[in-house]
């Protein structure tokens, strides 16, 4: 336990030394003051368990010092014991109690009585400190409990919202598949084989494939989030030509972009290569292009690839409505969507997973945006794979 501080005030050094000798113990720290001014300086600097004041001192007597102590918030609570060589007939004790003293001692001092009284006040002080610490600990526990309760409620709400969202998102492709299946059954029952000519079959397969891919994407997103939460996100590195990878991805999205009334502009450095997980990097870029098509306002999308000294930078720039500044970080959180957005597709996990994948590579994913001018997402990947990261992920990659 921290040493208990005691203050003794007397204008005579020999009296200070004698009184200090009586009350000293290993768990106590005794401060001396030979004047009222010196005592006030110590009182404002330290928290004392007890102040023992001599009544008769020049410049400022003990009673005056006590009145000043009682008028100051920091020193008001400190117990005061007066010591006086004056006779009892001077009625100093009565005046001392009037100034807020808790006891009055007459010289010559009764050593046993002094020790006993000081022990009582030290014990009371220590108990008060312990109670204060216990109250603070209890208040801290209550705050932590409240915080935990709020976090639990938030988690439960997020879980319920997530389940509802998954059910809604899966219901759409399932309903489409179900309706298509029922229509085909009716057509077969009626013998309407013309409904299954080559052109119609091709259209059916494309529709079914699109709905199935939507469900697979949702399921993969859920699996990836679970892996991130468990710390088991796997990265399998290989030599990747990022220039060719982006070109292929854009080619795959060309038809979708035309349908959406958009187009791509590519600004790619030639043959930019590095050691990355090609599938995971593709997952990031696909997410960024999908978002650009979704929120880009049917305007052209620019995709650039720059090779720096120690890293590469992929930028996906759209010309949509942009993202408010207060949402630029929130969109990377789980289950996050833009407020006031008319588009409600997906689980709101794409950018969260994309950032986790970028960071798993030792890179980063960020956004800059201006309302009315569009958004630019920037993926940075290190050219030199960090040895520590590679070692940490090699076990997961071999799983």
C-alpha cells in the first residue's frame, strides 16, 4: 500500500523532530513545516491523512491556518489536531474545535495518547482510500458491464439483421429459379416443346447460371467473413501478372457495363508482376468494379494500374454521386451500405472483405470521394512480399 502522508507544523524544529519521532512508522511519510505559508504549500501539493498544527506560531497561528484550510476545497477534508503548550484555562481547545479541529493535545504530550490518536486517523484515512478505490472499481465494472451489454445488444441486432438480410438476398434468386422451374414443368406437361428450342434453352441456362452465381457469391461472402473473424483467411501466393489479370476482368465485365449504359477506360502499365494470391486480388478488383457499375450513375469508369518503387497501385474511378465524408470509413465495415441509397443489393460485406484481403497481402484499400464528382478506390499491394506476413500465412495457405 502507498505510504500515508502526515503533516506536522511547528515553528520550532526541535518540536517537529520530537513529534515526528513519536508518530513515525514504516508505512508513513511525515512532512515538516515551520510556518503557515510553508504548510499551505505542502497542503496544496499533497493529500494528507492528518495535519497536526501548533497553535502559537509567528505570522500565522494554527487557528488562522485551520481557517484557511477549511476554506479550500482540496484541504477541507483533512482532519486537524491542535497542539498547544498553553494552559487549559486559555480555552484554546474550544476555539480549536470552532475552527474544525477533531482533537486538541496539550504539552507536554502523552506519547501513548498521541500514538493512539494518530493511529486512529491513519486507519480511518486508509479505510476511506480503500472504500474510494472499491467504489471506483465498482463504477468501472458497471461501466464495463454497461458497455458489454450495449455491445451484446448491438451484436444481437446485427445478427438478427444479418439473418434477415441473408434470407432476403437468397430469396430473390431462389424465387426466380422456382418460378422458372414451375413454368418449364407446366410447358412440359402441356407438351409445349417449342419453348425449349436452342435459343430459349440458351437464355434459360444464362438466367439460371446468373441466379446460382448470385447465391454462390452470397455464401462465399459469409464464409470469408467467418474466416476473417476466426483469423483463418487464407492467402496462397503465386506469380501474378496484374496487368493481364485486370484486362481479363474488364473483358468479363464489358457486356455488363454496356447493359448498364457504362464503359471502361483502361490506363495500365505493361506487365506489372508480383507475388500475390491471384484469386484474392481478383476478388478485390471485381468488388471494386461491381460497386463502380452499381453506384457510378451509368457513366464511364476509369481503371488505372501504376507501378511504384516498392508497390503497385490500382485505382477504380467512377463518376457517380460520390460518398459523404462521414461515410468514407463506415463503408468498409461489416454489413455496411450507403445511407439514402436506392440500391439495396448484397449483404454489405464486399468492401469489408476486400479491405481484409488487401491487408492480408500487406497492402491497403482506401477511398477518396467528392459529392457529385464520383469516388476513387485505391488498392495498394507491396511488390516485395513481407517475410513475416508470408510466414504467418503459409500454414493457412497450405490448409
